[in-house]
């Protein structure tokens, strides 16, 4: 049930004087999500506790706007956002979904390649954000390996140690991996990433266009996005074929992807426990 205070906030944000209809929708792991009907208009709404995740929706709003400004792939329009004493609300346009045809997958690969051609001089972002429900530091760095180690792997390794999910021997194996990263990642520019590109974070609209949702954006190595697509599956082979056509993958891309996926695996380890440890150990022992 949505509290009266939150309903009043949503009514105010939508500048709507008529009763709103709220229908719960699935897919939210940390947010309460609803389809809101206001007359002939329909919106998607996220609600969360302000104290638990400060500025969660503000950073998501900024991420969505940054992606939308590139005009290369569809992003839900941000309708409104706001907060009261306890809750924060993000309202987006409602996306009617269609079938994931061959045309959709081809378009998705081509458009993600176009997004990955948008470059920055430095890796990172001017502001921090979230990866799932964990804070994500984006302090800029001049090269990829420094950024990957200092802003991605080390904070999650430290958190896992504090939660007794990793042992000192694992930390030593990570240290050995760090020493090899310069040889495993040939120099590439920092490019704009979605940042959390698993199968639950894209949609297919009614016109068979890909739509990116729930971003965790920063400028990084493109293998981070590509690796995430393989972590839980759900991406068609045409997606990879068209991406590779428009932005050829490096020779050792599978090796890069395996290493890049250490970051989301560590996130999942810290959020959900030791069921993700075996995959992490399998990778770090190889190096």
C-alpha cells in the first residue's frame, strides 16, 4: 500500500487533480514499482526510502538524462522526481513493450556500439551513483586499470572482507590479478557505459526499438557493458554480431569480459552472499 503522504507527493509531481490508479508491477528488486494511470496518461513510478538510499533517484535521473542526450538509443523520459520526509519518488514515461525480433536485436547491437563511440578524456564521472543498492564511486582516473582497480574492485573486495565473505588468500589472488591488467587490456578510450547492462535492464518497445533502463552510468572500458550482457544471459547472437560489425571486439574479448564480470559478481556477493563466491574464485585463480 502506498501511504497517503507519498500519494500526495505523486499527485503534486504530476500536477494532477483527479484520482490516480496505482497498479503494482514486477521487476523492482529494491524499489516499489507501479503503473500509474491518470486519465488517458500512463506513467511508471518508483518509490523508495530516502534514508536507506540517499539521492538514489536523483543519480538515476541524471544518468537517464545523460544517456538521452546522446540521441543514439531510446531512454525513458523523466517526467518528475521528488521527495518528502521519508520517501523518494521517480516518475518516468510508460513504455509499451513489443516482440524482441531479429530487427530488434540487430538494432540493439548497432545502437550500443554507437553509445560506446561517445568518449571522454578520463575514466569515471563527475558524480557518484549506485550499482544496484550499493554506492558506486566514479572518481576520475587517467587510465582504465587504475580506475578499475581503485574504483571498482578494491572497494567491493574491502566490503566483502569486512562482511567475512572473502578471505585474505582471495585478496592476495586479486593483487596478482591487478599486476596483469595492463597486459590484458590494450589501451582504449573511456566511453559512455550503461553500467549495469544485464537482461533485466533493457526493454523492447512496441516499434521493436531497444530501451535502456536502470543505468549506473560512467565513462569506462566498453568490455564492462559487454561482459554484463553475458553474466545472466538473455542476449541474442545477432546483438553481438551487429555490435562487432560496428565496433570490432578485441582479440581477447572473452578474457576481458571474464575479468570485468568480477565487479558485478562482487556486488552480488556483497548483496546476496556466498553463492557467488565460486565464480569469483574460479576467475582470480586463473591469474
